[in-house]
C-alpha cells in the first residue's frame, strides 16, 4: 500500500467558513484556513470551497499555486453583507447544487488523468448534502473509486438536519476530540478522531518588552482575559461571578473580554451590573498594538473592559501572554482551540473538561470540573500564593502546544486517510517523484 504524497493526492475542503473576515464566525473558519494553508505549504494541491466575501475575486491562488480559494455563493452574498450566515439557507441551497459538478469536472477528472486520488473533506452539517450529491455524481460517472471522502464534526450544531444513514454510506466520519467521539458513540457512530492544530507561527513568543508594558497597564492588580462567542456554553456568567467574588475577597481583578453579537451578551452585562462590577466598552479605530495598549490605559480602572473592535492576532497573542490567566472555561467545548493558542504563546489557561484532550490539570493548565465560580477563585488565589507554579505551568503549556502544530496533525491525518483508502478499496498510486 502506498502512502499519501504530493504526487498522488489532491485535497478538497468544503466549509461554509473560510479565511475572509466575511466568512469567519468561529473556530471553523480558523480550522479550514490553517489546515488548507498547511497542506499547501507541504506541497499538496489544495482547494478550499467556502462562502466568500462578495467583494473579492471568485477564485484566488496562493502559496506558489498550491492553494486554490473558491469563493462560492457570491451572487447571494452581495445582497447579504453582514456575514457568512446571513441568508444561510439560500447559500446552502446554492452551495450543494453547484459545488459537486464543479469539483467533478474541474478537479476529480483532471486528477484521475494524472493518476492522483482526490481527498474530499467536508466540514460541519452544511456540507453533508454536498458530499452526498458529489458521491452520487462520481459513482454514476465512474470516478468514485478515485476519491476518499471524510466528513468532520467540529460541533453538534444541527445534527438533527443530517441524513446520517446516507452520510455514513458515502463518507467516513471524523471528529476532533475523544469528547465528541464519545458523544457520537451514543448516536450509534464511531468516528475517527483527528485533533485540531495551531500554526507554527503562534509558538513565537510575544516581545517581552510589550508583555511587560501591557502587564503594567493594570499594575499589581489581577489581569484576566476571556475571548469567545457570547454563548451560555462558554460559561460567561461563571466568569463574571468569579470576578465579583474575587472583589469581595479584597482583590482588584480586571477582565478584558471579547465576544460577538449574540443576545447572551445582555445577560452577561446584566449579571455584571447586579454584582456591582463596573463595565466599559473600548473602541480602537486603528488597532495597532500601541493603540490597543493606549486604549486599555484609558479604561484601566474598570472591572470589565469589552473590546469592541476586530482584535488582530498579534495583539490577541499579547493579551494571552500578559494575562494572569485566560478563562476558556466552557461547559461544552468540542476541542477548545483557544486553550492551545494560549499555551503556544506562553499564557496560562483555565479550561473546561470536555473536548480539551491536550489539557492536563496542574501540569500544563488548570482544568475546571464544576460550574461553580468558586473553583476559579480558589485556583486563582492559590496561584497568587505560588508564583513559581504559574511559570512552571506556562512552560509546560508551551511544550504541549508544540505537539499540536498543524504540521504534526497533518501527519496523523495522512495516516487516517491511508486507513480509509484501504477500507474503501481506493488505490493510492505509487507515482514517482518529479
């Protein structure tokens, strides 16, 4: 049996979210972007189909011609400028009706002529019908045995809309953590587990001078960070209650927070007000690192500071590295990519205990096992009393993150693809180099 190589395989990813700001609403956009970028950097011809920004070109080639971005549904998106999920059903209809024919004619058939296998990876429930239609199209045209199909569950969103019998018949199902695997076991499925990863660039430590400057904004006060959708699953209320409890114990904590447009924001702010926490919004028109730090200086006396601007990756990493702790304390987290991102830049993260397979409590992170805010408070106070433990956890966290780069995850992905090809009777050609 041959291995997956750049000479015998082409990759196609189907995902509603992608690299454009228009196309990003959560971790799916990051996963699709970074995995496809890694495959291209490794030398694989890679195609990403996603609901793209209507103001950008429909097709774009990057990374020495290896990565092909296919912005789909643009004729619909131009009437719905708010983002990828505006008129979601209309875009879904267009995606599943037009993508299969394009892939069959423009990717699968040319690849087969070059004796290459096409690995098609669908992400989330939006792509299931597209995979099923593509399977049927290739089956009747005689090209299905030239493809390996994977469908990945990043979350449990809209599981009820999936035709599981048909999906399992046409594709191997994968997921991102043992937590999700066990959840799906209860549904009668046994998916392969392939974790998420982080790009190697996140392992670069932020400037120590900038870390010191940002940390100095709050002086000797405790500085916490929480980033994520305003969703009850993210346990924002737990974090707010913990902040208030710290104040009642005589500490002076500040929490920098960044969420989305979800309605749960109102519940969070109401809880903060009822607990006597001061709150402000920070808006920065040009979010350079210097401008962001200056902005925080202007509001440093508030308990809660909400960032109401797009936070660049460079400043986000600086926040993670500078904070006393980052609260990624979700009650339901299929994987928990934020925790790894925090670890990568030398931050200290508090995670939940669901899909964070990488988290080892009191070894590389703090894993919360209840929804009681006093658990956060207890561990924060303990870490204040033992500063050397904080540095030890930060160092171990970086070592853990190094094992979850996309380059390493890709090697696991290749082995799983080779296994699926063997099960499906798909021959991986032994094409010679060059």
